[in-house]
C-alpha cells in the first residue's frame, strides 16, 4: 500500500505517522505542501497533526490554500481514502471536506494527555477492526478541539452514523475534555472515505508508551 503524508510548515507529527504505518508494514512518502500532485498510485492520504502555518488566523485556515490541496480534494472527491489527525482534522473542516468547525477548548487551555474514546460506529474502513462500544485509550494534544456544528448538521451526522468516536472515561461514560458538541472526537463523510479525528492514534502504537490501541484503528485503513 502506498501512503502519502502531507507536510506543511509547522507540521510536527509526520514522523510519528510514518513510524506508525511502518510498524504495520506499509510504505510512507512525505509530500511537501507546495507540491501540486500526489504520488502515483496513492492508496491513502494523511493530513497529520501539528501547527500548520503556526495556526495563524485559525487552525488549518491557511493550509487549505496550499497547492497540494487541489490534488487532495480531487483525490478524496473521487473516492480516495483521506485521514486527518488533529490539525489534519482541522484542515478537513476548513476545506469543507467534513462538516463543522473547531473552537478553542472550553477551558481555553492546551490539553495533552491520554483520553478514553468510545467507538460509536464501525461500518467504515477506519474502524472496521473494532466493535461498537469498544473503549480505546488514545493521546490527545490540542488547543482547538472543541467541535461544533449546527443542529441540522448534527442530526444528520447521527442519522447517517457519521459520528465515529466520542470522548468517554474508562467505563464508557461521557467525559468531555474540551467542550466538543456531543463529546464528538471523530467523524467521517457520508461516503465513508474521509475521516477526521482529534486524538492521535499514531501515538498509541506501543504499549510501553501507554497504549497500543492505535494499531487497530490504523490497521483498518490498510486491510
């Protein structure tokens, strides 16, 4: 499988992302944001975490204008698999590839810790290795992870089973670290080929580092 990881000025999780997929035996190629085309025969595109353009204006608001985004958007709209992690999720929202927007965390502080997540829907490539109700332990690290969407769009997300992950505690009860609407931590588009989440599964690949729950999450995209 050929995986393209987009790198912007300020991206800082591209190495973690490459390492995670290397663990799964996959090839990863970095693509600079000023490139205009994705590598040939790309099977998966990833927008990794970090602080693209220093989060100037709003997180992801400048990155959506990078030259490579034309190819990324075309690729995704043609059915190609696209994953946005943390800042990558913010870029997907700014580019209108997923509905909604990110606000500052409710407590206005940057949050960096392990956080439990509940799998809400798994009828998609991203979470197909998991089951509804599974509890995962995945790191989060963000200052603008407070997901918001209007009432009509929120209803649509739930009706279409596009809400994939919610924040919870170890028992599966609601535990909202940032004020995100309905504790939403990750969503997908209606066609289930574009995925965005604030937690970092690429940082949960080895139990010695606190959790290897990210393996099943990312494995679904390549199996």
